[in-house]
């Protein structure tokens, strides 16, 4: 094992999600779940962890909670009605400040943050295909969280994804976590490396060469390019940071 790989492994241990953190997450989830189930009852089919925690790619530097709430396909007349209803239900609770976000409702709980994503199932087939309300333009976005989780799990590169998320967090980079997961998986596709540092270098090299033009297609929705929301400036910032990461000792990039 190289010294660089040993260092990266030490970072994974340093920033792993501990049992106490998991217990905190479970407790916060239960508060939200109890509130929503008391309001909507059988209209809710399931509530799932989504985001980094749901995909098991979270690090302790950035492990706020994402929950997706699946409603029956006939629960609301429109997606807007669903989104507004969940916002009202959470706003009228005593959790803390609540705000509308692109497809989620954000709740600030002191040092902890939760994003609640309302989704209306397309049908009762059990596939978990659902539509989200895009509050920025009133459109809908199709998604499937189980597909996302399965896609990341199948790629078998969660450790290096966690390292890339530490790099993103430490450098405050303008790229969404899921987009970073997808581009890391793309970089390693068909060329698996057992050595963590080799994976890290391959991912950084791919970003430098491709971030300016890459399309990152949502595995649950071929019409959703996760890179489309990145401006030219965002892409340039990420590229330059990846180039610096390749040029300097890794201990100067992630600490």
C-alpha cells in the first residue's frame, strides 16, 4: 500500500459516519416521519433515506439528512399542490426555520439540516418511479431513489466517492453531490482500481479533461442531465481545483 493510499484510508476513518451520528440521524428522521404520517396517513406509501446517506457515500464533514416522501399517485391533483402541502405541514411544526428549495423543503435544526423531497408515484406498480415538483419553473422531474442507490452500489467505488466529497467540501466546489458521484463512477467505468489513490488520480484526471463538456445523465431519468445546471464558471472552478489536486501533495488538498 502506498503512502498516499494509507493517507486516504486514514481520512475515510477520520470522517466516517459514527454510530452516534447514525443515532442522531435516526432520531431526526423519526421526528419528520411522525409529523408527516400524522398529517397524511395512508397517502404516504414510504419514506426513504436519499442523498449521500441513502447511497452510503456520506462523510461526517457533510452528512445532513435527505428524505424522500413517496405519496400515492392519486394523493394530490397537482405536483404543486403536493409541494405546497408538505411545505405547510412542516412550516406549522416546531422543528425550526423551513424554506422552499428547488425540489425539496429544507429544515434547519440548529447544527443539523434536513431536506424533505415530496414525490408522487407514477402508479401503484411498486417501481418507485415518481415525479418531483420543480419550484424554480413549475415543471416536473421524474426520479427513482432506489435506482440511484442501486446504480452507485453496483459501481463499487464508494470509498473514492467519499474522498471526492471531502475534496468538494474542503474546497467549497460548485458541483452537486450526485453529479460528483456520477462523474467519479464515469471516470472509473471499465477500469477498476483496487488502490484508492489510483482511483482518486483517475477521477481527478477525468474531471480535468471532461468537466467543461461532460453530460451526467440521471440513471433514473434519461432526460435529466445533472451537469446542465453547472455554469461555465462552475465547471472552470471545479476543473482548476482538480488540476491543483493533481499538481500538489494530497495532504495539501484534503486534510
